[in-house]
C-alpha cells in the first residue's frame, strides 16, 4: 500500500510543487490583507486537486490494468487512494494552521479559537470532498465525473444560499444539543468516509479493465 501511495506522489511531484506555489500565493494574499481566512480552503483545494490529478494520471497511462497484475488486491488499491487523499487533507490543514498562525502572530495576537475553527473547517471540507468525489471517479471516470461532482456540491450550496436569502430564521438548538453537536458531526463525518470507502471498493471490485 505504501508503494502505491509513493507511486502517486512521485508521479505528481511536479504538480505538487505548483500546488505549493498556490499555497504561498494564498498565504501572501492573506498576509497583505491581514486576513488569515484566505488560507481556510487550502485543505479542501489540496484534497480535491491531488485526488483528481492522481486518478487522471492513472487513467491516462492505463495504470489499473497494469497495477492489478502486481501482488496487490483491489481492496488495497482503493485503500491507498483514500489514505493518500486523507494525508493530503491533513497536510492542507497543517499548512493552513501554520500560515494562518503566522499571519495572526505578525499582525496581532494569535486567536487560538479562530485558528482551531479554521483547521477544523479545512479538515471537514477536505474529508467531505474526497468522500463524495472518489466514488464518482471510480464509477464514471475522471472526465465524466467532473459534472457530477459539480452538481453534488453546487446543489446543496444553492439550497443553503436560498435559505439564507429567504429570511427564514435558523433553527435554534437546545443547550444539550449544542454540546453534542461536535460529537455528532464527527460521527457523521466518519460514517460518510467509511460509507464512501465501501461504495468505492464495491465499484472497483466489479470493474473490468
């Protein structure tokens, strides 16, 4: 499994350098505008782009047909993709924290709650993205899955923006529900990721190359 992950990283080494440049640009923008929120999307962007490019390279060079001749199972191939994507999410969260913390430390005191919130939102966004994206790519391929992925993300966003613009009041939570909300969200996130992995594995095990 580690070998499969290294294969993806070595294949994308030039692309990762470009992605590092994007992170530097976002950090510089946030520094100039004194706004650490500019780096809040690094984890989501990193997970989305790295995952998409990884699958795109595999598809272009017909890697799956060759890779399955090696002493690895299809289950391990799927696990490697998820672990690599999760590693990129965590890396994006760490980079976001370092850049945002540096901006805060230079212009003002570090707001640890804001920093923790930024890292949490970055991590959650990245995990949701890969959980929805990877099954679509396994099922439809890289090119055809792009439209499906856009619909998956734009429809909920559109509903949310409509709700905010409608003037309807946001539901209030009881105090005990507010305390349990982070735990429930974490459980839902784990269930989403686990369900995504099971769906992807099932699709890949039935796929012919």
